[in-house]
C-alpha cells in the first residue's frame, strides 16, 4: 500500500515581496508632518522616458517600524515624536528627548495593531489618508523606515503602473527614492545609493 503524503508540491508566493530599510535625514525642523498612504507607495519610482513621468515600483506596501536618532550639542535639547493614527481608537504618541551629547534621542516604534499604518496600503485606495504624523523632529535627525512592498505585476492582470509626476526629468531606467514626506520636496530626504529626483 502506498502512503498518502498530502500535497507533494509546496505552495509559494508568486508576487515579489521586498523588505527594505530606507534611511532619511531631516533637512529642517519637523512639526506635524503627516505621512500618507500615497507617500509610502511613492518610495520607489522608476523612469521609462527621460521625462517627468515616473512610475511606482510597488502596488502595495506596509510599514513595519520607524526608528529616529538625534544627537544634540552640549546645550541644545532635541525632541522627536511619532503619532500613530487610528480610526477606531485614540492616537498613540511615541516620544523621546535628548539630554545634550550624553543621552542622545532614540525612538523605535512599530504601528499598533489597531492603527491605520498597521494595514497594507494599496495603490489607488484612499492615498491621501494620513497614516502617521512626525509631530516633531530637529534638523539632521536620522529617520529609518522599514517597509514591506509588493512589486506591481503587470503580467497577472494588475493593469498599468501608477504614474508619479516629478518636477525634474528623470533618466530612463533609473530607480529613484522619494522624500518620505513628498516625491521631490519635503524635509525628510533619503540617504540612499539610489538617485533622488
């Protein structure tokens, strides 16, 4: 008698899932800067025509964590805070303050399960909704965001890639990293090997 082994072919995920840490540096002080679904989806964009027309790499993305560091000088005191927003409960504020150079500011936080950022963001769905606020941060603070993204798969009926317009013309075939708080303008500039529009 032949034993029943169940399904001999293991299941797999056919789409491309990428987990990536993106580092940003603040170019100015932040105060109540809202980060939307669309801003997260625009983190990686590519150019196909050498114009201001660019396209998203990701169809869906979700934020796994945010980490912020700030080192002040001997007399300055820096504060940074992340506010996770929720539709069904109170917002959650995570904050820290540096005490000169002896105790630098450090925050590491993940979206609470009931927060807006605790779910996947899908291209074309409520992209203007603010997921979290960078309520305060100083100049030259370091912000690291860990994202999971699913690449757009146009061969499986996902439709055309989502267009993202920039103010400067891009180079064909180049992958760009956008500002955390906007595509080409903002105060959270990416620190990356990729080009920045």
